[in-house]
C-alpha cells in the first residue's frame, strides 16, 4: 500500500491541475514536442519539450515554493520525466493524470503557443 500512496502523491487529477493552474497556484510545464504544441496549449503553460529537457532542465526549479506540474499528451512522458527528475533531487513536482488529450476532449480552452 505504501507504493500505491507514493505513486498517488506523484499525480494530480486533470480537474485539480486546471483549477490550480488557472488560479496561479502552480507552474504548469507542457513537455510535449513543438508539433504537438501547435495543436493548442493551456494558456500560460511553460513550453519545455521533453527532447530539450537535458539542455533546459535548469529552467525547472529544484525545490519550488510553487508546485510544478508536468503535462504531456496522455501522461506517459510526464510520468517518466517526473521519475527521472525526482531521482535528480527535484521536489514539489507532480504529473497531470490524463494529459492534454483529455484536456482537449473536455473542450477546455486551448491557445496557440507564442513563437
């Protein structure tokens, strides 16, 4: 059961992620690739493609006062990225269950990424 609790602590529901992001309580980092970003992103999300993470990882605060949420298309990449970051000492960071595919399926607002 402890493993289940630890795993549960690493994720946040899509509904909670949206409300926390829109309230400015978290930093939402979209790790999808640029061609995926063109389909639409959550307004105000930080766009940091997974392929660029090794070069730009310093943009993610290691122990932020404001929680960091990772989101990808379905949650597979964000979950794997979270595990790798936690092994490197990152804290106060979780992944969004369901990802942007579910965000879009719910008809929630999407914006075009800024160049």
